[in-house]
């Protein structure tokens, strides 16, 4: 499939819309203005909430949002104003909705470049490394609420 | 306290309803998350849920009337977002009753509701305010 200039640039660098959307959502919803890029290699976490958002349309695949336990708890604390001590159904559901909102914002940016995509409801799951993707990049950020890493795994629709 | 002053749109009716909605969701979360047993709090959770369901529909309706009144260009898209949320709330409430007041389902519902409401009021609804201000400025010209 031949892509137009803007679309090609957008898919070559999907990192940028995901970073921008995450920054906007964190600023608006969590009042976090210290969102900074961090190298993917530096993101190491054994205890995390993995939220997968399936993508369909001109791009097909998934984006896995990796929220370390502490980040998840901090984010929900900021939103609810309540002390939260463990990652339970309430926390994973709130975090999943944030992943859903960020992904929805990215779709709006892609639509601006005439790329039509849709997203599937969030699913809690570990990443499946058995599949190959034409677009494979990680967008990791650090904030005062903790780190987050977005694992982008997409193919162009045939 | 969930409410923040930055959520204000400058439209008294909508701001009052938003404050009320946030207070209701706050009360719902406080009850749901308190350390007492599920048996002890389920009745209060159900009462708050029932009231909130009615209030969400009423607020969305009033907000849509306001959008129409000012000729908000994003009215149709915004109405769809409201309709999807109402559908989700009704579907979860029905499933919750059918499952005999399942706690896990209610915790999941509360988590999504919290994040959805904050984003909706902090982002989507602010666009209505921005349009109303712009329109007001134009009218003054």
C-alpha cells in the first residue's frame, strides 16, 4: 500500500502521537506537568499492570500500556483523592480507562492524517511476543507519579 | 474530594450539575471503598447507584439542550459520547442486579466511571466552554 507523505511520516513515527496524547491526558486528568521521555531500556519492572488496546482499521495490532504497580496506585490516588493500597479491580479498571482515553486521542490525531483506525475495549494481559509487527516501538515516559511504557505493535492493513 | 475548580465551564446550570455529579460519584466511591464488609455496605451502594443513574441521564439531557441552544458544532459527537456512557451504565446496572449485586463488577464500574468522568469534564466539556466564550466574543464584536 502506497502511503501519502503525511500518513507515512505519521506511521514512521507513531511514537510522537502516543507521547503527545499521553502528555495531554496526564496533564488534564492527573495535573502532571512533568511528563518526560525516558529511554525504553531504562524501563524495568517486574510488578506491573499490562493493559492491551487492540487496534483495527488502516493499522492492525495492539498497544500494550505497562503501568508499574506504584504508578497505577499513584494515578488512582490522584484521581480519587483516596488512599489506595493494592492493585484491585477498581484500580485496574481506572487504569484501563486511561489507556483507552490516550488511545482514543491518538486515533483522533491519526484521523487528521486520513488514517482511519478504531480501538477495541481494554484487556488486561501480558504481551505476546510470538507475532511479528512492521511497526514496533516503545514510548516510555517518566512522571512524578511514576513511569509508564507504551509498547506499540502494529501492521499496515492489507 | 474529586471536584476541581478548573472543571468549571462558566455556565451556572452545567457547573452546578457537574459539582453535584462529582459529589455523588465521590460518595459512591467512598461507600464502595470503605473497609466494612460487602454485606454491610451493599444497600447503600445500591441506593447511591440508583440515584446516580437517574442523575447522569438528567445532566446529560440538560447539557445537550445547552449545546443546542448555543449552536455547539460538536453537538452530535458529544451526544453520541453521552449515549454510549448511558448505555454502558444501564448495561452494567442490569448485569449487577442479574448477578445478585456482584462486588467485583461494581468495583470495575467505579474505576471506569472515575476516569471517564474526569476526562469527560476536564477535556470534552471544556470544548463547549471554549466555543461559548468564542461565540460570546464574536457577538461582542
